[in-house]
């Protein structure tokens, strides 16, 4: 599936559909999943239509025994010790772009 051509809403719906399919394959009702995860039934329903929170996704994947799929979702980037030595200190934050603001423009803020 080509996710770059989809909207954020479309991707959310696809993730929800996949989680629903996984739940149905395991023959678990939304109510059973709700009780097992201690999430509301509405949270499960929202997730399956693509409006779930990240914490809800994690709880549901844990209960459906599918947390190992997170390695495919966002793979862990491994750097060899040699590469690390060449790079120096590991980045902890991005620098972003710096914008010069003249004193005249500061009054607009």
C-alpha cells in the first residue's frame, strides 16, 4: 500500500481497519477487547474507525499479542560502534532553522 499518497485521515482509517481485522481473526468482540484492555468500548470503536490515540493502539496491540509488529511500524535505527565514533556525540535534539528578527518586527509579536 502506498501511504504517501493517502491523507492522514486515510492512513488512520487503514490502521483502524487492520486492527479490526486482527481482532476479528482472533475472534474477540469489541466488548471483550474493551474489558481486557480496560479501555472504554467507545475507545475501541474510535480506534477501529481511525480515530484512536497512540496509547489505545499500544494497549490493543498488547492484548492482541501484536506488539512485535511495532518493529515494522517504526524500526529501531541501529548504529555500529564504528559509525558512532565517527559521528561523535549522539544528537539529542534538532537545531531547527534560525530566523533573524529585526527590532522593528519584534513589536508585532
